C-alpha cells in the first residue's frame, strides 16, 4: 500500500472523527448536525476554524476553551485519533475498493453509537436499525458472501435474523434466569445490523469477543472502581469491538476449533 494513500486516509479519518464528535453530542440532544457551526457547550461561543483543527487544536489550547477556559472533554481528540487509526488500518488491510467504503461507513457508525452508549446507556435506533438496512442494501458488494447478488442478500438477511433473534433469545433467557435486563433492546437491534454485514458466523464470534471484553471491563470496574457485581454496563461498545475484529479479519467458528 502506497504510503501517501495511508497518509491521506489518516487525514480523512481525523476529519471524519471531528464530525463524529458533532454527531455524538448533538443527536442525543435532538440538535441539528449541520447548523449552527461548532460552539463551546459551556459558554456557547462559536469556535473559530483555527480552534477546530482535529487533535492539534486540543493540544494547542491545553484542552480548554479559548474564551471561558472550561475544560474540553478528552473524548474529542480520542475519537478523532481513533477514527483516523481505524481508517488507516482498514484502508491498509482492504485497499481502495467499494467494500472498503462500506466497511468504513459501518466503522464510523459503530464509533458513534459506542460513545453514545457509554455516555447515556442508549443506542439510537437510527444507527442500529440503520445498520440492518445498510447491510442488506450493500450485501451484493460483500466479499464474505458467496453466489449471486440475490444469494448475497439472503445470506445477509440470515445474518441479520440470527443476530437479532439470537440476541433477543439470550436477552429473554437472561431476564428469566436473573429477573433483570441482561441485554437492552438497542443491543438486540445492533446485533441485527452486525449480522447483516458479517453473516451468521460473524454474529457468533462477535458475541464471544464482546462477552470476553465485557467481562474484563467488569472485573476492572469491580477491582479498581468499586462497582458491585451485577451493576449494568453498556454492552454496545463491546459488541462494536467484536464487529470491528470480524470486519478486519472475518473469524468463523471453524477457525476457533482446536485440532487435537
């Protein structure tokens, strides 16, 4: 892969990351993502273009608003840098193809909904259901499916169904056993979207990865943050991480089989 292409991919990613921050802040608050231009949430002053350069402006301003000196959340540069990193990784891995564009759209949506879920414990339907529709619509481009365009669509539909109904069954079973919500409706719909993109095999490995990562995070919270066993944690970010692993390198259950 040409180094210049990767550099441009990184620059594109960091700019997109800045837009993702706008979506993360405004969409849950019912605000337009187009108007008005960026402003300080504390004092309301419009942010000048030279104070709105991704990552760099945060560093030059020492993480504070130029006007009111209110601290700027570290979320902003982290999302921008993480988006740039993932953009470079997927362009390096997949090259410049139509499927790369599809994957990057999915990556950006997963970043938005993960941060919103971490902050508010919700996953907006426009993202989870949107991924289902998107995955089905672009199924004909999906190199992980075989056969004709119609067969691609059926495999995507199967993945969405397994993701949605399989996760719903786990959520209902968890509630029946523990009398508390084990998985939210947003997680169920998110898994439908993930399944539409990576198929039913990817649904299985996504849940495995998410469960392991979620367990590690829960142990961290209990040991270092004093959280109690059974306290709710957002599961969307871990499902998204599992999906990203699958999108980067599709892992099937057969690859997890240990030959004796």
